[in-house]
C-alpha cells in the first residue's frame, strides 16, 4: 500500500468522567495492509492523548470506519496500538454497551471488567537523550553524568531507573531541568503489569557460507540447520556451549533471537472414578433429560435444579457437560468459593483433562492470565471457577452452570 490510509476509531477512554462519557473519535493512520484491516483493530487497546493534558491514557477501540473527513474536522491521533490482536470480540463489546446503558459505569469500565488483571497496562514517563543536543557546556557535573547515562542506554529510561542509578530523590527537578534545556525529552510508555511467559528462540538468518567461524560456532550452526529454529536453552543443553557462542553468531548476522510465548499446560489428574461412565438414578435421569430437551431446543433458557447437599446434582451437571461438550460447545461452571476444593478440581480434570481451565482467588496474576489465554485460544473449553473470578471468552458457549449452596 503506497498511500497512508486513514481510519476513524470510536474509542472508550480510561478514567473518563461518567457525566460526559461516550465513544470518542480518534484518527488512525494505517501504513501497512495488516493495519488497514478493521477487524484486527476493533477490540484492541490503544494509547491516546485526551483533553488538554499532555499525558496519555489507555482506550479500547469499539468501532472503526473509513475516514471521509474533508479536513475541516481535526481529530487527535492514536499514539500506539497496544495489542497485536483483538482482546475483546464484537459480542463482548456489544455487552459492554449494554452494561453502560444499564449500570452506573463508563464504556471503558464495562469493557475492562472482561479482561484479567494481568493484562493491565500502567502508563509511565520515560526519558530519551536528544540526539541534536550539543551545548553540554551549560550542564553541571551531575547533569552531564545523567545525560551521558541516558544517552548510552539502549532503551528509554524511567524516572525510577535514573533516580536509582544516581541516588536522587524521586521528585527531583533535575530531570525537568534537563528537558527544559533540550538535553532530554520525556514521553509516556505503556508497560504491562504482568508480562507474557516466553522463551528465547534462535533461528537462521543466513547459511553462514564463507563466514569465518570457530569450531563451536560451526557446531551450533549445523544444529540450527537441522532444527530450523530451536530454543537457546536447548542449544546450550545439546552442545554444552555457553550463550556467548550464540551471541557471536548473532553479531555476525547469521542467526537471530526472538521470543516465543509459552502457555503453561494444565496438569491432568490421574484416572479415578469420575473419569468413568456416569450412572444416574431414576430421579437424576429425569432431571437430566429435562435439561437436555431445553438445550436441544436451541433457545436461551434458564432452569433451576434443586437438591440438598449430597443429592447428586454434580453427577447431573457432569452428564450434561458431556452432552454439550460432545457438540463442540464451551461450558462455564461457577461455584461458591468454599465449594471450589482440590477434590472438585481433580474430578473435573480427571474427566476432561486439558479441556479444563480453573479460576479462583488463590491464583497469581500470571496463573490467571495463563488460564484466560487457554480459554480464549480454544485450548480449554470448560472454565470452572468462583463467581468472583473473571472468565475468559469461552468460544461457542453452550452451557453456563451456577452451583449455589443454600443453608436452611
């Protein structure tokens, strides 16, 4: 694509006051074919300027349409797209619009609640050295040291990193002074609260013919020619050489590093009674067939299955889950916090294996994020957890079970 294609995005803005909250218009410049795909932008988070403040805010794109603006309407531009692919589907965005109309919340708050806490971004101020700054003589010794430190960094540095390196007070005016003199420039960057688990991979860029290589480098190169791409950990394991050998190949442009996301796979419990055929009593079977009839009707409906503790409701639930999952549909099972015990989790995992993702308050942010990704990718089709946990979007959802314990 030769020309820059401009699109208008409807964006829900973080921390917008409820009284004037709406979907704000922002301009987005597409410089590649991939960026011009509207479907890949709707549901993504973006970094945007808002109001008269220079500070950036996060937003979520709800809709995109081609710009037919004649230039009379000046729109602010999206600073950055924070996600490689949409996190929220159109169905979820429609749900957010419904929640906005029904509850005391903003568009952003309604959409944000559908994402796990580990996906949070925080906006932090970072500093770069100005490449065209020449008047170093006007700086004092401390300022010169700070300027040199920032100038030599391979990435923008945060205020915390600079202050820690020089034992400066966090609220020091020194950095503001360097910006005023033109030595440094500040900008804002979005940083994930919990990063993705990844492993460092190595792949070939060149066959290395004619390059001057050591015997160790040649051995690593032969391994890569056989494998195509392989993790750095595997290279060091199979060859017995250190990372320095691979680093040397990277500097020569023969191989390159890249990160590959790793999703932890759920542990599958050993075989137990729950993994066998479920045999229902006559009363349970009547309840099961009644629920199946409602499910097979294809219409949304709600049923109440009443039974005291120990009456076998879980057996009916699992038989129904077998039926729904057999059609390739997803299931959500919500239980009280006190009922989500290791025994219950093991029963589900023993029966359904890796199809189960578990959400509860004891999970770390990284673990919860991992389970969210497994459900979103379709690897896990059954989400089980507490009512207070955040569930990922289950694909082709066919059944929601809410297990409610009551005391009488």
